[in-house]
């Protein structure tokens, strides 16, 4: 048999394509902020920095040609080693438990939004300043030519502090419009929440001529709420299903911290999320590996917020949408399920809802009318594409032996042994998967089974900015607050003791129900639905004056 | 042990939700639980059946017992096959559909369309009867309880017993055995 060697070559421009995986421009800017935070780790100890860390993101207000975003810090600077090549996808920070960088690609994420990055850095305790730039031309080279870039070395000005400045320029025109610094602030405050809580670090955003805005972490203590704090230092994993034995895994070196709060009358609408090395990974309810049936009871409940710090136990994938499948990850998700009842027990006693039956007749009639309601929103998804998404189902079956038809069985052939019937009972212990269309909605999250309840006892719950809400959704019930001024203005005046349904009230209830209904199907548009209804109500008010 | 029973005619999303909720409810209780599904001329979508199967097969303490009567479609057939071996019973006149439109004679596994291929693979893995399942899908005819038993879709057939029918008292006497001394 002849053998020959085939060379594998990596296309020089592949890195530019690779960057297109970054869809969210804020995620890209967060990568550079993340680099700054990593470079500040050497000053961090016991929840505070030994020197004041200042990171700022500046957007220049000018024409397309001059549009720039600058990320600068006063951290420890980049380590530039002239004798070693720059290796993409190999991060020196990977083994460092304190820093977040691990994939060695973040610096090149800018290719998704612009064509040029200029870097200027001064290392801690060094009087040398290094500057370089990388553009798309750096990589658009023939495959036989290795990509290179020039680094300028000069003396740092006297008394200059260490730090790095990243300047992104030559933006794609579409991206310029899509970068809104108010949204960037929200994203940063969410993404770096735990980092911003540390003492001695400030992150400011400056949008052109406007004054700088400081990013502030979410203040859990500001809300009167019930707190659930738990430290998990051992995980449990099924060792043998047959023998019903459990294996315990010690994680006391990197314990998992659960921190959740639930408010009785505030709807945070910021669902609990996973935190890895101080950075937000994703919402807990969005992780498919976590197979919970209590999503709406805990993880997508609008009055519960908080985080679970899984540093050292789970490892996020590069897209930060899920975690790598490991024995620890399986054990962790299995263990987390066991805490759910405990969380519900603690938070349910803290909920404020009208459970009286004062308006039972009215509610029964409304719910009866809603029983046959089946808004066909499933034909189109939120993005307008067919909602024919695929879902994979797992089940257990018998191991199927693949027979090789070319095999000739002779008395001396060992494979003949496989034909001997095994007397032992066959067990369905092989896990198979089947992928079918149209399974995006989980059955236990059926949106069509929402019922309606009118809360005439409590004051309306408030949103995070203390504005009263017209309605909220809790598990499978839509609560409409009768004490909300908008509701009160639509109640019939003929009776003092009971609610009289007017056309306007009917319309109001219908709009609130559908807002919550659609908000559950498309959570990303939830605020838009609420805003739309608010606008309709104010126009309706004007019409009332006219008529 | 708790045994819950749900009747299923249309395996719709609503019905599946009801079943899923019951499984979750049983799951949260201590000890071994059994959910008994009475499938009667069941129709419905495969994904609804798979959602139930996934939950049952992922549960450590809930088993699925099946009672079948009438004509059962593909989703119902798969749901039946996925039940706990030994706990899948059908009434004598039940029938199971694996595929409604037959394939030309001599068709092979590779000729199956995607939906039939899904049914073929799932049923094969649930029953271990690859060759027979393929034959039935290619034939495109509903199968009776005897065939379903051979295919390991069910374990037992409950025969119809007329209360007016007299028990046969004639029993054959065993021939005396003469041992050579």
C-alpha cells in the first residue's frame, strides 16, 4: 500500500470570515473591554484593585471616514515579544484562572464591523511604547506568504502610565448606524455586572460631544426583596441508573454560587444568568443542556433576577450560548435541578397576588372565551422566517448491530460468535436521537394555555424604573391590575361595587392579554408590544375626547 | 406505587401537554410511578409523541404502560413501542399503521422518504426488529396485533371473551408413559 502526505493549509483570509460569526457589535466592543479587564487582573485582590482602573470607550462624532471607536485603559499593557510570532487561536491567558481570554481570537473580532485596528500599548514597569495596526490587507495575501504586521517601538513619554489604546476605524457603513451607546451601556452593565461591583474600577462611555456616562452595575440591594443565596461545593451525578447509585463530585475548590432575588411588586424582566469569571454568559433559561420543567416558575420569572457563578465548573463555548459537555456540566445541571423546589418554596411565599374570588364570574367568562383562542403565530417566526425549526428528541432503544453483508462466515471465523443468541434480556439502554421539524415550543411551555386573572386587591407591580405595570405574566396566568389608572378609567360607572365591562375595558383586557401572550412567544419584542399598546391607549384617550 | 391513567384519542399539542404535565407531576413524587396511556384510535403528530417519549425515557422513576384499542396511527405506534416492555397491551382487534402509502415491491431502506425513514429508524431502535419493520413500512398496510407482537411493538394481546361462550371441558388426557425397566 502506498502512502503519501497531504498538506493542510489554512487560508490567510480565513480569519476575516471567522470574525463574521460575531453578529452583535456590542459583543465585539465587549471583547476589547474584556482584554482591558484581563490586563487589570494583576492589580486585583479581595474584591478591590490596588490602583484605580479606568477603562473608557469613546465614539468620535464625525463623518463616515473619520468615525472611530477608541477603547483605552490604564491597565498593565500588552506583552509584546518580538522574537515570537503572534499565534491566533492560542491564548496565553488560557491557563490563567483569573483572566477570561481563552480562545486567542478576540482581538480580531473587529473584522466583523470594521477594517482597521490600531493598537498602542505601554507595559507595566516599561518605558517602551509599542504601536501597530492590523487591517484586512494584513491577511489578504497569497497563501504562500505569511501574514505579518509591523510594530513600532519608541520611548514612552516621561511619567506615562501603562495601558493600552485600541482604535477601531474604517467601519462598515451599516455598523455605524447600528452602534448606539445607550444600548452599549446596557449591554456592558449586564455583561460585566460582577466586575463593575469591584472596588476601584470605573468604566465610562463617551459618545462624541456628550459628557461621559459611567457604567453602573445592577443594585440588588435597592429592591425590597427576598434573597436566595447558596454555595454548592459538591455535585451529584447518577452513577448507575440500574442500581440507583449517585456519584458525588467535590467542587469545594471552585464552588458554585447561587444568588437570586425575588421582589413582591417589582418586575425586573432581567432573568437570572450564568456568570463565568465575572462575565455574564447567558440567561439560565436559554441553556438547552439544562432540562428543567420549572422555567417559568424560576428562570424566566420576571420578578426574579440574579446569577449563578459557575467559574471553574462549567466552561462556555466560544459563542457563549452554551457550555462544553463534560462530566462536571452534566453533574452540575443534575444538581441544580435538586435546588429548584427549595428556590420556589422560598420565593412563592413572597409573591403578592390577589387569590380572592371576587371577580370569579367575570374571569370565568373571559377564560371561557379565551379557551378557543389560538392565535396562529407559529407560522412565522419573530424574524419573519418560517417557524419550521428543528428539534432533537432523545430516547432509549436497543443497540442495533450493523451487519456487514460482505462478511463470510466460516467455522474458523471469529465473527461467528456474534450469531450466538444471548440469553440475557436485552435492555433498551442505547440513547438515540431523532430530529423533527416544528418542535421549537416546548410542550410544558404551551402559550395557548394562558389564563387571565384580574387582580383587584394589590397595587400594580412596578417595572425596574418604578413605573406601574398594567399587567404581568406569572407562569401560565396573565394578571391584569384593576388598580392601574388605565384600567380604572375604563370601568363602567353604573355600579359602585362591581366591575362593569365596557367596550373600552374589553378592548383593554384583550390588548393586555395579547401583549403578554406574544411577549412570551417573542421575548425580544416584549418591550415593543408594551410600548405599542401604550401608544394605542393614549390615542384612544384622544379619540374619547373627540367623541 | 402510583398509577395514573390518561385516555388518548387525538395526540394533539394540548393532549401532549396534559400528558407531559402528568409525567412531571409523577416525576416529582417519590418511588416508582406508572403512567398508563389508553390509546384509542389515536391520531396525532410524531413530535408530540416524541416529546412524551423523551420525557419518559429521561425519567428514572416514571414508566409508561400502554393499552391500545382501535386503529392507531404512526405517532401512536411509536408511542406504544416506546412503552415499558411487558406493559404494552393491545385489544384483539387493534391495528397499527406504520406507513399509509406503500412503496414499490423490492424497495429498500434507502428508498424511504424522510418521514418514513424517521419512523423506520425510531421503531427499529425501540423494538430491535429492523427487517420486519422495514417490510411493514414498504408494504404500507396496517398491521394486526399478532404482527405487532412479532415486531415487539406490543407484548400482549387481550383476547375478546364472550361471557356466553361455554368453557371447553373436553381435555385431552395425557398418554400414559411406559418406562422400560
